[in-house]
C-alpha cells in the first residue's frame, strides 16, 4: 500500500492511497479556503446513559447536489473546487468538513445535564474517482486496499491516545440517508465505546469467559455446518444471514478464524474477506435488478491497549427493504422499546440470496 499526505487550503488533512506508487497528483483542493470552525459537543442522556453529539452547522452540508456540483468529484474547475485532486491514486481519505466529532472541540455549553467536547474524528473515505462506480463494481484488489485503509486509519487513531473506538461504515442510497451519491464511506473515531459496540463487547466477553472461544466465531462455524443461511463462503471468510436478523436480507460478513481488528488480518484473510464483501453486494444487486440501498457497518476491538481475543472483526449489512414494494421503517417497538419485530424469516431471505447467480471476477 502506498500513501501520500496532503493538507487542504482550509487546514484539513487528506491522504491518498493506492496499490501502486502514486507518481502524480495535484495539490489538495477544498470547496472553501476558510475553515467552518466546527465545534461539536456532547450532551449526556441521563435516562439512556449515553452521549448524544450536537453539530448544528451540519445543516449547511451539501444535500444531493446535481452531478456537475459533486464535491467528491476530482477537481477540474478552479471556479468550483471539490474535495479530491487529480492524480493516479485509488482511494482518498479526508477530514469531514462538517464533522459530528472533531479533535479540537472545546467549551461545551453549561447545562443541567452533563456536557463535554466532542473530541473525536469524522473522516470521509472516497472509494473511487469514478462517480458511477459503486463498491460492488470495483475490482477485488480495490476492496482489499479499502480493508488496508481501514486498518491504517484505526492504527493512526490508536496512536492519538484519545480515541477508544473506530467505526467504518458506508451508507448507500437516499433510503438510508445518503446526501452524496458518489461512492464513499465514513469513519467515526469516538472518544468512548458507543452503546451498540459496548453491548456487543459485553456479550462477547461473557461468552469467552464461559466457553473460552469467540462468540461470533462459534456462530460462524455453526452456520457453516448447518449451511441453511450461508450466502457465500471461501477458505477464510463467510457471509450469512444470521438466525436473529432484525432486517430483511441482513447479512454478516467475517473471517472464519479469530481476528480482533483490521490490522490483525493476514494477506489471505484480507483477500478472502474482500471477496465475501463483493459477493454479498453482487447478490443484493442481482436480487433487485436496480441500485440496492444498504448500511454496511464494521465492528472491531476497542482501542484500550488490551488484547481482545473475545472480539471478532465483522461487518453487518442492513438493507432497508421489507418486500419488493415496501420499505422497512423503524416504528414504535423498534424506536420506543428497542425490540425489533420482523414479518419475514431469515431463512426465507437467505434462500432468496442464495439463488441469485453472481460472477465473482477479480
């Protein structure tokens, strides 16, 4: 993996990544040379026991602009600068111009509930310079590189000493809240372990203490043996619809052997995992015969300086569709009680995905 470090006119960092040496690139552009002076903050929710981030300036971020004003496109018009320079790189990572978390957050408001600076980091990860090339259309080598990029960003976050959890994710489609259609994801680096990863970690720790094995690795082995819900499998990775799926067509992707985080992946594991990711996305596209919206979220070990043999690196895909005609919206029981209600069986959705033919080229 090859990298180039640049600084934007407004002071934000930009890193270019490629499988081959980067031999040419323009200076780092920015839609504005002036910083927006982002200063998000946190407020404590006393009933839920969790932090909520506040960043009202995000109301000014671009929202579904026309293609000619795509801020993630390669910069070609000096009168309308974008976020990406011209060059022979493959992936770009830069600080979000409208972050919910920022390293230099300060002076949170004094309230009758606890408040704190939102001292984290929000980064944008642009998968390709081609605005019409979604993740499933990219070569496996590009997805392998993406896994390396996520490892690099996690390692950098760990060196800060202030970040406790790194969460890469991709929203695809307006149905899941995308504001820019150019293929990209984000990385949120939190100064604490967020509630969902924290609950997962507690369950994994309890299982490991009782059985001495990773909970997710044990689940994966059971799914492989049963084969009922397997969507894709190769030598080192597996993708399956979990028996406890909360969304139709929900799929989990993970290495078959224990892996705590992106940096712990071996070369063969990384390639196998990239193949599994691409296979799932091709299945989604083939099932609907149109752009398929989803949220892809990656979970890994926290950054607390400790070993976490109980924790398994894995992705969870959440498509919003309930049926071919209706969307899955969270309602009273999901939002109010936190208990999901499903009107389809995971086994039925797994079978539909299994029946989608795909060509998994390199």
